[in-house]
C-alpha cells in the first residue's frame, strides 16, 4: 500500500456514501452553502465500462438486471438462520458463499441506482414511535411530512399533470415541489388485458369485508387515484388497491445520483464528489471528536464487488472542520463504526481493534421485512411483454426509447398492489405486489427468470412492521475490504416468540390465493408453482415461508435510542460517546419503517440536513 498522499483540502462536512440517505444530505448541505466532500466507494454507473450500462440503470423494467450488473453490484451473502440444516433448506442458499444473496449497489446513488424505484410513504406510527422513544417532538409524524414534501415531485396527481400539460408550467422548476420526481407507469395494454382487469377487480375488495366497506374503499380509491402517498390515505392508515409511484422522470430512473450531480454542477465549489473512495476508518482527535476519514482510493476495492480489484488502493485522508456523517447503509455503516473502534469492546478485541467507545448496540437490532412470492404460471404469455427480451433495441426497448416513452419498459414490472391488514397487527402490515414475471427472491442469476418467461404472475407479499430484531452485522475481519458477517436470525431463531410475523405472511398467501381463485377457475392460470397446490394447510405454508422467505430492506443496525437500551444514536443522529459524528441512512431506525424503506431513508436525509444546519456549534 502506498504512503498517505499530501494533506488534502479541509471541508466543513464529509459524507460517506451517496445512497438515499447520504446523497440527499450532501446535496442539501451544499445547497445551503456548506462545503461538502461526498466520498463514494463505487463509480458512476453512467460512466462504468459495461455493455448493459447505462440501460440497466436507466430503463425502469431493467432494475433486476441493474441489481445483477457486475459493474455496479455489491453481493453480500447473508445467513437467514445460524442453524446450518435449516439454512440449507432454502433453495436460494449458495453453499460456496455460505449464505443467501443479498444484493446491494456499490455505485454513485447507492441502492437507488438499482432498486425497484417504488416510493411509498411510511406509516405515521413509524415517526411517532421515534418521538415516544426519545421525547424529541421533531420526529412526530405531522412534522415529518414536510420532509416528504421537500422530496416528492409527483407527476401523476391528475390536477398537476393537467396544469403542466395545458400551460407547460412545471412547478418543480419554479421552486415548488421536491427534487425527486415520481410517476405511475401503467401501460394501457395492461388495463385492456382481461386477465389483469380481473385481478384488479378482485383485489379491490377484501374477501372478509362487508359490502358497505368495499364500496367505501372503492370510492376512496377513485378519489385519491389509488395514490398510496395521498396524505388522506396515509393519515387514515387505509388499505386496499393502490398504484405504484416510481422514482422516474420521463420514465427514466432518478435517485440520489441525479440529485448530487445536479447540485455539484450548480455549486461546484460547495459539493465535491469523489468516487472510487472506500472509507476505511473515521479519524478522531483526543476527545473523541471526528475530524476526518481515512480512505482507499481505487476502483472495485470492496470485497463484495463482483470483480474485486487485486490492487490495494492508495491510502488517503480527508478532513472535516465540522462533521463526518456516515451513510454507507445498514451493512457498511456499522462495519465502519466498528473498524473505527466504536462497537462492543469485547467483540472488537477479537479483531485486535481497540475500543474508542464501548457501544454494544452497533450492528445489533438488524431488521428487515419478510417477503415471499406466490408464483402462478399462466396459460398464455402476457400481451404486454410481447417482444420483450430485456435488452437494448428489442421491440419493447424501442417503445420505451421513443419520445413518448411507452410500453412495459416504463414500468418496473409491477402492475398493481394491494395493502392489507393481517390479524396480527392493528395497522396495515401486508403489501401484496402483482408482478408480470417470474420472481421468487434473490439468488445469483435470478434476473434471468424475468427475461426468459413471459407467462408468469408473481404476487410478492411484503410483511411490514416485522417484530424480529435479533439480527446482527458483525465484523469477520479487521480488513476494511472484507464484508461483515450478516445474520438475520429468521423466525424461530429470532425475537418474535409468538410467531406473529410468520402467521401474517401465511395470511398474505391465503389472501393472494383467494384473489386469484377466479382466474384459476376460468383456466387462465395453468398452475400455482409456489407454494404449489400440495401445500394447503397452515403448517405446510408456515414451513414454506420459513424455507423460502427473504428481505431486501435491511435496516436498524445503528438505531436511535438511549445507550443503555442498545441505542447508538441520539435523536439528532449523533453517535453516542463521540462528537462531530452522525449516521444518516437506513441503519438509524429503531424499528423498520413503512412498506418500502427508501422514502423513509430519503426523508431522514432531508431531516438530517435541517438538524445539522440548525446546529450552532
Ligand atoms: C434489489 C433491491 C431493490 C430495492 N427496491 C426498493 C424499492 O423499490 N423501493 C424502496 O423503497 N426500497 C427498495 N430497496 C431498498 C432501498 O433502495 C435501500 O434500502 C436504500 O437505498 C438504502 O439507503 P441507504 O442510504 O441506507 O444506503 P444505500 O442506498 O445502500 O447507499 C449506501 C452507499 O454507501 C456506499 N458505501 C458503503 N460503504 C462505504 C465506504 N466504506 N466508503 C464509501 N462509500 C461507502 C455504497 O457504495 C452506497 O453507494 C431495494 C433494495 C434492493 C437491494
């Protein structure tokens, strides 16, 4: 490894990681006139040498291919169970890697560069819970809504769309509306398709609800255009049929990459973005104040990369006059804290790391959703997928690539969604997403299934508000290039001793089955491939869920909360026992928020900017 380079320029703030949390925060601080260095371990997807880029990044329907794109992906292999026998029962288990694939993006924009772009407001209760836990009133749901307003620039609300169309006036360009555009992609072929129309009708009602209740729900659906982010629906914790707002602009992916690039262009002297910079530790002065970071400069340095570099990188340092803010995500932020001597002193000792702050909560409390697919093979191919090879230049690509941006590639494959409340929760906790494609979770090569089959309908059930917080992220080496050990401790190994999460997921499967019953009776569905007709009883379904569930919203590993209760951060996102050091990403939540986590993480980025800018020190 080479010697440290010459002393670098000092910034007011150093932000580590450019994902939903870090990108949002860095941009806002720079806009407010603060000098910011944004360090990102990956490269910029639109400049990486790869034959499928930039399409994998930009085309909404290619998101699965984005998550497997070797130039961008960071593959983690995680344990759902510590018990080897139990773990091996999962068909997604990759024995050579000792775990189940958990995709992450090591690139500018973080996971917003490959995610499915679904943007859905969290539960109000998620914010109120943080207020109750900390006594900090700024977290209450009514106050938090303003951060969503700063973000969301919704192109699908009808009135706004009409105004824009008739007058050519774009409110966001005039300082109204947020920076993150959302659109609904719903190709007319899908609405015209009798199969999908049937699913739509079926899902508009809840089998258990009374006729009056069903009518009320349908009325609200039309009143709010099925927009899950409509404040009236959020406030009422409502459930029923919903459309899917996607973070796209003109049906091209947008996220924190576009945000930071645009701000850096406008304020080049305020925001410096440095890619290929893997931060390896936080630098402190003698009083535990963070003063900067040490990082390795070079491409593909992290071990989770598909093709990690053999080169050791060039060691560099950067200094922050005010603060260092860690935004590496739920796996990397706790790893970086531990490498910097902040974590359980006992655990750090095993790796020869001296504890600066003995903070056992770091890396603990790992949470996620439980997800499962009900996979139907249809008797016919979906008309809307005709000509789709999921590659540049195919028939569907041409539809997307024309001026009007049409066709199935404008969607993420999800055609509609139903929010439901299981018997296990007081609030809606199940999100059922209908996807025209074959999808049964993440394993190496999973995206191929989507390209190869045009006659599948997969209902993905996401269990929100999960109760298991027994997972953890732990070091397995003191080498910052080695990914940490990630153990989720699913179901029986976890903390949900009454099995409520499991019961709720099974309820979700039963609901989807009930919804699809008619299609089966009509012979539209050829077969239920998963869980399959052989699994009918509750016990059989539970076993299926235990063996096949996955998640992709890992969070909560540096939770806000009192130190003595395992908390890592104060309510203003400062790391306990330190100064000048905060965390702003998916790891800050004490409990996993919402149905889809990115909106809440973006909101955290906006809130953090407010808190930091208000700080007088
Ligand atoms: C396949 C997939 C699909 C998803 N789809 C959706 C969806 O449709 N809707 C939704 O709401 N959520 C979705 N998510 C989840 C969501 O995108 C993430 O939870 C969210 O982006 C997390 O934000 P973050 O800021 O915590 O971290 P990230 O967005 O992961 O960003 C972290 C960044 O930090 C960088 N970094 C890490 N360590 C270092 C280091 N040491 N030095 C420098 N840089 C570092 C990483 O390269 C990365 O760019 C999806 C996730 C996956 C995996």
